[in-house]
């Protein structure tokens, strides 16, 4: 039997009168595209589509962001100003905060936030609002793609019915697909323009049209048989990371208690050329994806009667890491007949990962909050984060400092939380008497102690 190529796998659908027309408009780049949400996901996508030759409207309710983009500047670190500027001047890209400007578009791509509510349940309000804006401006032969990370079933059960309120019918005169975004802010090798993209429609037309759209700027687009498969693939990728990070964080704690260097263990295990892939411990998980996405899967699984034990366990281990880090520091100080209260701690790096300017959901904030709770004096150094956001609604008192002779003289101890490439580690190691390295940058030697 010959291998099956994913074709969309949907039951045969009647030919749709509008699909060839839209396919032609995608082919000749005359299709007008609206991207809803101009954040880390939406802005790079809008820029790639505009560079591929489409006329792109970016819609975002944040007026400030809209003005910035229309003045040729980029609010997203990975998107250079000159790219935005050239596209705005060439009238290929414009931003708007007015829903009325969504009129007359052939393709809508939704890239809005999907956070969790206070009880860690999916917060679907952003997708709901965006879907209603789109529904108001649908006309026969429109393609709508959801890129926001969400639970399996969202596109079929939540988005499509909202869009069909317009009177259009999915796969007949309206094409709908899910295509997860895998962008990794700060990654210098992979970006929106070269990460393979998964697409899954609510029917074969949705899949095929979405595939055609992304192939205008991407080498590899991988169609799957349904929107649900695409939604689940994204959750699987990020849950896989969260679970493995949870495991390696636990391993790090075990290694420390046994006097073994966990980074050396990981390096050694990584020499196995098959069946192993390294994950690294740290002060916890951050960002908008890894801490959140597994909860979308867990929520949907619970509705199905499943308990998601791996997810719960990883969440438990990962979320206790900031406390563990502060406990470890207390232990180190105790060994030196010192207390945490009054100790001057220099926190190195507060962004949620290296070389990005985003500190939201960063475990470094939880570490600082915990240090302050025990009476430590904290300063932080981070070239990308001028001001600390709140940690779970609480203001932090730590002030920002530069790495300088003055801050070195001030600090009793440093904690390496986010290893930005811009830090001069050699100088840190030379000047600060005690360093707790939660990221394995300096490895344990002399005045450096690991997690
Ligand atoms: N940031 C990442 O690294 C990343 C990677 C992959 C997937 N994702 C997923 O992509 C989605 C977007 O994430 P992000 O990081 O770009 O978020 P973001 O917060 O950077 O940007 C979202 C933007 O949407 C805007 N917005 C809110 N409501 C809107 C509405 N009704 N209509 C139009 N715009 C609206 C916000 O003002 C904001 O500018 C989320 O589901 C996220 O999980 C994020």
C-alpha cells in the first residue's frame, strides 16, 4: 500500500465557487490581508506577508503601538525598524486601531493573546472579540486563519460558529484554518520566515488556501487533516518542553543534594547520538507559552474526563523553582554565617529568557519577590528591561543598575537568572564574592555555586 500524503483528509466536499478566485488573488498577490494583533506573533507575520508582496493591514486596539508602526518603527525587538519603515513608506503595511478599517479584506489572520484566567482556565475573550470584528467584515470567498495558541476544538467549535453568524458557510463561501505560530523571540537562527508551518483547516479548502498563503514566504508548510490536529500539535510541542524542563529541574535538585554538577551530567548524556535530547534546569519557566499552553491542554483533557498528571507534576516542580533558588541562597549564606535579611543581592538578567526584552511571566520576578519577602536588598542588571513589571500583582522594590565597579562593590552576592550574551561573565566572576548560577553559564568553580 502506498504511503498516505496528508491531503486535508476531510470527507469529499463539493467544489466551492469562491475558492479558485481567492487562490488566484493569493497567487498574484492582489489579496488584501488583515492581521489582528500586532505583538510578537502578529507583527513579524504582517511584515513577512507585506514583504511577499501583499497589501497588509495590521489591526490592534493599542493606539500607541499603531502610531509607532505607522511612523515606521517597530515595537517588537526581533523586527527591525528599517523593515517596518520601508513597508509603511511603500504602502504595503499600515496599522490601525479602528475596526472599520477591516472592511474589504480577503484574508484575516488572528494573532491575539490567549492567557489564562485566575483559575488557570483558558481566557477566550480576545479570540471572541477578534472573531466578532472579523465576522462584521466577512464577504463571500474570505479566508480566516487563527494563529493564537489554544485548545483543540477551538477553530471548529468556537471560531467557526462566530464567523458563520455572518450568514456565510464554512467551506462554501468562507474558509477557516488553524496554523500555530512557533516563533521563538530572540532566536537568531529561526524566525517567522524560516520555521516550518503547520496548517489544518475546518475543511480541505481552508487547509489548501492557508497552505498556499504561507507558501508565499515559507519554504515548508505542513498540511494536516484538521484544525484540531494543528491545535494539538502546538500544545504537544510546548507541553513536551514544560514536562522535560520539570524533570530536569527535579534532576538538578537531586544532583545538588548528591554533590553532582547537573550541567556536567547533561553534557555527558548529550554525547549519546540517539534517543536523548538535552533540556536545561533554571530558576523556573517564563514567557507566554511554556507556562501557559499546557494548561490549555489540561483544561480540554479534564472536560474529556482525563487527568493530566505529567502536566500537573511539571507545573508543580517548575513553579517551585524560584523558592528553591532562594532557599539555596539562604543555605549558602548560612554556611557563611550570614542571613538573607539585609544581604545585598545583584540579580543578573530578569527577562524570561536570554537576549529578549520581555520580562512578563519571568521566573526572575518571582525570585526577586521571594528575596524581598525575606528582607534581602535587591538590585537588578538587565540591558533590555528598563523597568520591572509586577510579580503576580505585587510591586517589586529592586532598582536597576549597570554592571560597573560601583555595583560590584555594592553586591554581597549575585544570582545569575537570565544569561544575556551582553553580560561580561569573567568580570562578574572576578568581582563578586559569591555567585549562585542558576543557568550553568559559569559552572561551579571557586566563588560560583550552581543551582
Ligand atoms: N510570543 C511568543 O513567543 C509566541 C510564540 C508562539 C505563539 N504565541 C501565541 O500567539 C498569540 C499571540 O501572542 P503574542 O506573543 O503575539 O502576544 P502579544 O501580547 O505580544 O500581542 C498580542 C496583541 O494583540 C492585541 N489585541 C488584543 N485584543 C485584540 C483584538 N481583539 N483584536 C486585535 N488585536 C488585539 C494586543 O493589543 C497585542 O498587541 C498567543 O496565543 C500566544 O500564545 C506566542
